């Protein structure tokens, strides 16, 4: 996969997560406003607010964990081949001019190798 596609996918994932978080935030805010109006009529609103805050906390934690995990995976898929190519290029620079670079990749780094 080309590096430009990897970068595009990482940005796309981040935008989707930000949009999803914004949607949930707005939805939660509107539910709170609606809940406050209904709370004048209901006694059990405090339990509902507690459940909403717990659900919201869990959602934020899982979203952050997903974002961190996907960012790490994408950054490793870019930096790992670069480090390998850098090591092999240093060996060529030391005077191992006949060393073959063993690198299989279908992106720009593979073309460079």
C-alpha cells in the first residue's frame, strides 16, 4: 500500500472519529436539554443522568483507545520499512557495494529499495 494512501486512511479515520464524537456530544447535549424539561415531571431523572455519564465516559475511553491504537499501527507500518531501508543503506555506505537490499513492498519505499 502506498504511503500516500496510508496517510489518507489515517486522516480519514481521525475525521470519522471526530465526527462521531461530535455527533454523540451533540446528541447527549440535546438529550440533556430534553431530560431537563422532562425532569420537572420525573423523579427518576438522577438515575438516568448517572447512566448517561457512565456511558459517555466509557465511550470517550474506547474512542481514545481506538484512535491511539490505529495511529500506532499506521505509524509503525510507515516507520518500520524506513528503518530497515536505512540500516541496509548504511551497510552499502560502509563499502558493501554488492549487498542486495532484501525488501518487498509495493509502495514508494519498495521502489526506492
